[in-house]
């Protein structure tokens, strides 16, 4: 029953979009709606009440405010079995509540659907974001420790008690606070279900919090460091993944945590030197790359982060020979720049930009006196809000 689901909105200075957001979900007649105002300085609350009237329960975020505290306030207010988020600048599509509740009633702890990404300034449709097949499978949620493969980590429905058992929102994590909670729920055994229907419209704006890449990366590091490598490795093995896939997961995790030396140690277990260079461990998995390229790219990138530019250039050059990619060319360009080969560096950055138009790291490196934008993970091959893209 949709009445088992509460719709939750957190807003700060959202007067320009809050009416649109609320109008989009009022058709879910049985769902309570909670708005937590995070110290708005405009008439967000007034506009919200004018649209939703008595259906809307308005709460104030506890001081000093912030998204994490506001979301925790909303979570504390849920009186139903389930909850679901709607961002104050997005839109809900009618009928979504019933589909999400059915997935949760069938045993899921977290439920999500496809999302349409809309340009916030023009209102034009940009692309459809779906949940990849490797996340939908048994224990597929574990793959989120390697990268956030969901269309949106906030735009999910959840079993209320599971999110509370996982500890709720951490106000110290500013940016990926929802992803932080998702990972802690997955560590507790949360089950993820995904539907194919589009139930949500996400509006992307250049100045949104998610586009502050430096802050996002720092907060993600904080969130990931809550999980011991040994625990993640154990979960993968218990779920039936091979030892090498589990070790590759630790490589990706360590890179996001900024622990390149540790990642290099995991790399030797993930991809031994005698491994078949043409082997692809998971053709339908999140990283469908031949082991030769994968090992050379990651080893070169990690050595570049460690300051060994000469050996890094050799490894990245090998990666380019095996499989020419935008990210490989970009990182090779950084190695060349550090070695003093400016013309070779610029050529590599130009090549990277040509291979992936709009590539943010390559553009930043082309414009910098001291190029330093290293792409630590392979570029996304799936439709997403890619942090590597300048658009």
C-alpha cells in the first residue's frame, strides 16, 4: 500500500523549484509528505504550503543546519514502514510510489528506478539513467563499494528501520551523505531492488552541490574510510565473488580513499603478473577491460600519484599500446609534464580531449602551468552524471 510510504523533501532556499516538486507528487494521495526546511532565507515554506496545504508536514532542521542534519530530521519523522526522497529541485512521476512499495514489500530494503536527467537551465531532456545489470544481481549492491553505479543515491526508497539501524545520516559527510548511509546499510546486509520504469526526473544545474568535485571527493573519502578492507573483502567472498574480483574491489576502494600505496599492494593480488593479458574477468561486470590494460592503467596511475613519474609513464604508455583511451592519454600527459616533456604532454591532453569531448581533466590540464588532474578510475562507459565531463 502506498500509505506505507512517506515522501521526504529537504529544502534550503528552494523557492524557485519547490512548487514544481510538490505538484509532481501530490497525485500520490495516500503518501504523507514531510518537508524539512534547512534554514531557508526565502519563502520556500510559504510556497510549499500554498501548494500542498494540510497534506504537508513542515519541520525545521536542527541547528546549525546542513543537508545531513536535515535528512536525519526527516528520517526521524517517518512514521511509516518506508520512506522515499524527492529533492526540492526535482520531479516525482505519478505511480512511482506503488512500484517502490511493491519492491520493498517483496523483501528489498532499498528500491530505485530509472531516472530521466533534465538540463535545469533549459528544461531539455539529456539522457536516461538506469541501474546496470551487475548491480541488480544477487549481492550486486556490494559493487557500490567500487563506484556509485546508481542513477542517484538520494533518489531511493528505503525500509525505515534499515536506515535507522545503519546509523542514519552523518552530518560530517557533506555531499555524498546518502551514499554514505547506503554503504553502511549494505554492510548490514541491505537488499537492493531496481525497476526499469522511469519514476523520477532529476534536474542538473552547473552550480549544484554535486558538481563541487573537490568537496565531493573529500567527503567520499571520509565515508569510505568507515569500512575496513578486510570486511569488504570478506563480504565479496561470502557473496560468491572470486578472490581476484574481491581484490580488484579493494583496489578501486583504496584509490577513492586516496591510499595509493595500499592500492598497489591489492593490485598484485587482483592481477598477478602471470595473468592472461587478454582475459576479461567479468564481461558483463562494472569493469569489462582486458587485464593487461587494466593492470597497466591502474599501476601507472597509482605510481603517478606516488610521485614515480618515470615508471608511471612506462606503464601508462603500455596501457595506451594495449587499448588507447582518453583517461590513459590524460594520465600519460601528466607524467610527461612532470618529466619536463611539455609538447608531448600537450599532445596527450589534446588526444584525450578528442577521444572524449568535454573531458574535464584533460581540459584542466591543457590550461594549467603544472598539469595535475589525474583520472584515478576508468571513465564511465554507462550513461551517468559523469564527474569527468565538463558539461
